[in-house]
């Protein structure tokens, strides 16, 4: 085997001050690396869903407003529709935004119910429930043993 020879420390380095600085720097680097990382897929999907709710409302409103404005600008010289199409499409954009918000909220609620944790305490057994005071008949003795 080869001998490992450690280098001699130089006289200028104060190891009592260098080590805490290196640990503090490496700790900051690790925190930044994992700061915004969410590993649970359901939580991540819920956060993205909540984030899109506002974009649905604002985006639909602006798209409706822009459609109405440019249709008015295009059709006004010929038909005189100056404020009507703008207001109509603005209203339709707001309705479409609230519709998207409603469907997104329903999707998030279904996802939450699917992943809901049951409340603590005794749970009812799933499957066939026998009425209170049920006693198996002679022929049902084998079926009674299977359930237990």
C-alpha cells in the first residue's frame, strides 16, 4: 500500500475562521438549490391550478376587449357600430373568464376530494354490512367464517 502524506498547512491560514465560512457558504448554496422545488405532484398541480385562475379571468377579459375594439374599428365606417361591439365582446370576455375560473375551481375541488385524508377514528368496514343482531343460519356458517 501507498502511504498518504497530508500536505502541511501554510502558516498564513487560520483554520478556525476558514471552516465556518466554508460551511456557511455551502449551506447557503444548498438552500438556494432546493428553495422552490416541490416534489409532491398533487401539491404542484394545485398550485399551478390556483395560479392560472387569475390569468383566465384577466386574459379572457383583455381578449374580449381587443376583439370588440378591432371589430368596431373595422366595421364602424360601414355600419356605425362604434361602442356596441366593444362593450359586447368585453362582456363576453368577462363571462368567458368567470366560466374558466368556475371550471378550474371545480377541477381543483375534485382533485382535493380525491386526495382527501379520512378523518381519524374508527372507520366503517367496506363491503357487505350485516344488519344488527344478524346470526348466520346453518347453511351460512361457511359464509360467516369467510367474512371474519
